[in-house]
């Protein structure tokens, strides 16, 4: 793995170095060149931070592709450039790799030096806070496509961060609305022992309280270490997991919080009582699914498959939405000037079409992208939340996650 | 022959005094892989034609003898006999054809290829592809100016109306509109193009000479959240006085005064209404309701839904043909 990362990084660094002079020139010339001037395209450079991804997953299906996320950004660059032919704008993607908060901050500096004004960060919360500060020092805008922490939307308010990725509360609320609609309101919650699992379990408990469900049993599955899998491993899984899940009160569904993939994938078909599974396994709330094709989604899926040769995952879509946000704002603002583009992007008129059946907009107070959440099981999109009947005075999409009054952020 | 025609039109005239002339309505059913054939006299489905996969765009060509159906999942346009309902041949269309428009010359079909960012031009006589024109991302809506000089294509992710010169096949103008433009319709006098924006929730009125948006129509239905109002199909009466706009999941067709751009009525139709088609003499307009699997019949003068006809699964496009 180390070798691949290094060699890829070297190639990217070379690409960045080649692109840099053009990108810098563009930033300087952007102020004078507008959409009307198609002769000399304005270059708009966008950076993408590639994280160190977990290589080992419980299911082989979930092993991340080397270009996970970055491929979505690259497709959006193509889409932006197709439009750019008519507006005199040319888009470039610069990529950097970072594993730690310090590396992420350093990568942001390199992207700034290469002429990028926007950074798409697929990083956990701690790294996001660090790199956002580095980006702020350079006047850059960050798209968060990795950190789902609700605290980043309610307490730690980052003025130069747009949250494209849904928060845990948005995901949990989306699931809860559907389960409420199904009247599956008695939940058996099983959470992993890592901080992310605990945070997701908290979001699930909050969602249950909000939408009229009851957690009838609340258990923690301790990660005691050990290998991801062993040969003949299923023999023990099928003996141990049901035993762990027995003696729970009557429940309609088992809800799993296991972001770290310690046990969740194994829960379906291994419950003590025959019940469906949702959360981190079974019916999963997500911003995107490789099988989503409604609202024109099939067109994006086809474009992605043609270009990349694999299915489009959630990480790819989040990066696509981030790059398209810049493209959309640049088209509408008819400018290549980063400040003008950001003014539009963070302003009241910005909206993004992203194959979700309605316009996606930003919550002005914390810059979280409002979006319908898909509920998918890997083979089909079972439903899309918000569900009908859950009302909100300003936007039904704000029935998902923390609302304005619950957030300390006020941009 | 002339005598027969004369007699026929005289008959038609006489008929129109009492009741409208008879015609046939063809409806493409996107999920049903079929075309429902409706008789205007009974307003009932008289035949269902099995067609290719995912039929959407539908029109009549060759002086009413041929029915053209874009079958996206089969990457072709199928041609059917409008009388016998037999499949005659297929046209090269480029991949995933969705919507198309027939040039007033009756011979050139302009097809939007959603997946390839192209508009394909097909010659019906020679059944061959004439040209491929690169446009914006996800081309869909197709309109043609009455004089045949310009095609307007809308691209759903680029969010533009592209004006294409039909002689040179070059783009001569790009007009930015609201999110996800779905449909383009010229007024019969060529003075305006109306472009609907599904996600933007608006209809942009475009000056086809200056390539500028001169007005934007928005919609408001009490009790409906604004996001549910998603304009798709647009039809304007030949006299340019009245426009009908299908509002998707708002389950309504808006009636618009096409001179003042004021919305005068919202007609409740079936679920997820997308496309519209006038009867030959414009006394009726038909609306396809995808989710409720039916077609609403709207009396144009009375501005009233007068009938609902069950058709196949997920009706999409509609075209009418005088008998």
C-alpha cells in the first residue's frame, strides 16, 4: 500500500507542478475575464485531499477503489468543462494525499501554492478542523465530504467550510422517519465501541426520541481486536452473534451503529429473533447509492461507469457535488474570480441539482447542504427521506438533522 | 383525389360545428414498454402497441403515416405504421435517445442523447445519421423554430438552452436558465422560446434573436411546498394566447396567459404530470400522469379536466393525429 501511495503521490505532485502556472495565471486574470470572453478560458483549480482509507473491510464488496472519491471529482470536472466550453471557464483538479491532520494542513498549503482556491476534504473531524484553519489562512474554502460529526454543525462552527456530507443526525433522522412510516417503532440498538460508533448511536437515540420510536434494548459490541476474517470464520460468527443478540425485549428491527465495520455487516440473518436490520448494515441511510437511478440519476451513473469503469459510490457523489457546486456558482456568477464565486455559493440564490428530485441548498447558519437521504440496501433504493407527513415551517429537508434553533452556528 | 380531400375537409368543417373531428392519441408508457392508442370519440384505449424498452419521446412523421418512438434502453428510434400499428423499421439515433423534435421540413429529426452530451441529426428519408452536435451535459428538451432555422436544445446539468443553426449545425447562442431545463417550446410566430426548469421551478421566456431571458414565470400552489412544483412539459396554443405547463409532482397543469405571463389557473390532474399534447384542432390537451398511470383530458376553452383515461405503466409522452 505504502509504495502505491508514494508513487501515485509523485505522479500527482508532477501533475500539480505542471498545472500550477496556469492555475495561478487564471486567478490573476479571473477578475477581468468573464463568461462573455470565450477566447481565453479562465482556469478554475479545485483541490481534492485523498485520505488514507481503510483497506480491510468486513465485506470484500466494500473495499475502497484506489480512486474512490477522486473519480467523482474528476467526473464533475468533466461536467463543469462541458459547460465551461460555453462560458469560457476551464476546470482543473489537483489532488494531494494526507493521512494525519498535520499532513492535511501541509497538503492544503501545497494546493494553495498550486493555485487552488477550493479544497475538497475527505477527512475525519479532527483533521478537518486543522486543515480548515490552514485553508482559512490562505483565504480558501473547504468542502467537507468526510466528517459526519454533528458537533461540526452545531458547536465547532467553521466559517470557511461547506458540509456536503450529511451529518450523522441527518442520516439517523432519515432512517427514523422511514421506520416511523413503517410503524417499526421498537428498536433494538447495537452499537460498536469506537467513538464514531458511539456518535452514530447517539444520533440514532436522538432520532428515536424525535420520531416516536423506542429503544427497547441498547447494547454495545466491544471491539476486542482480532483479524477481520479467518478461514471458516462464518462457523463462529453464526454461533456467537445470535447468542450476543438473544434475550432482547420484543422489537421490530435491529438498528446497528458500526461505522468501523467490526460486526455490523454480519448482523443480517444472524439475529436471535427473525427481524430486519438497519443502520450500518441492512437498510442504510446514505447520500448516494451505486443503484440510485431516479430523477435522472441513471444518466450520472452511466457517465461515471463509462469514465471510471466501476459503480459510483457515496464518496464519489459527495466529491461530485462539491466540484459541481463550484461549477454551478461560477456559471451563475459568470466569473472565474474565487471571491465572486464564493459570494454566490454562500449566498441566498445558490442551489444545486444533484439527482435527488429537488434543489439542494445550503443551511445558511452552518453551511450544511440540505439533501434528501437515500435508504438503500446495496441492491435497491428502498425509500428516500424525508418521508411525507413530517412537516417543517421552512423546508421539509430541515426535518433531517439539527435545525437552526439547535445549532450555535450563525453565519 | 382533390375532390375527396375537399369533401373530407368539408365534412371535417361540418363536424367541427357540432363536435370536434375524430383523432387518435398515442401515449408512450415508459415502464410498460408500450404505446397506448386512444380513440378520441370514445376516449378509450383501443390498442396497446408493444414497443422497445423505455419508450419516452413520441411524434408523428411522414404526413401522419409514421409514429416515431424513442426507446432509450434500446438505443434507437422505432418507426410504426400509424394505422396498422406494425413496426416498420428503426432509425439510428445515437445512445439513449429521450426526446426529439421533427424539423418543419418533415425529414430531419433532432434527437437528444442524454448520456453522450450530443444532439443527433437523422435524415428520415435515407434513415441515416447526418450529424452529431456536442452540447451541454445531459441534453433533453428539443424545440424547433417555426421557420426551421434554429433548434433549441436544453441541457439538464449545464442548465442552458443551446440555439443550434440547422444549416451549419453550429451552436449560435447559449442561454443560462434555472436548474434542470427539461423542455423547449417555440411560440407559433417564432417570437419566443419557453424553457421549463424542473428543479428551478420556473419557465424562462427567451428572445430567440437576442438569446436573452426576457421573463421568468414562477408558480405557487397554496398548500404545496415550492420544491414539489417542477415544470416539465410546455405547450402554447397556435394563436399564442394560452400556455399549458405540466408541474410534475405538484399534480397540476398550470394555465398561463401567454401574453402577460400570468398564471390564471392550476388544474388538478393525476400524479407526476410530465408531458402535454394538443388535439389536432387544439380543443383538448392531454397530460401524461406518470405515477397514476393515466392521462388527463383537459378542455382548452373551459380550462377544465373533463376525463381521465387509464393507460399503461408510467405514461410519458403524448402525440395526437387527425384520423
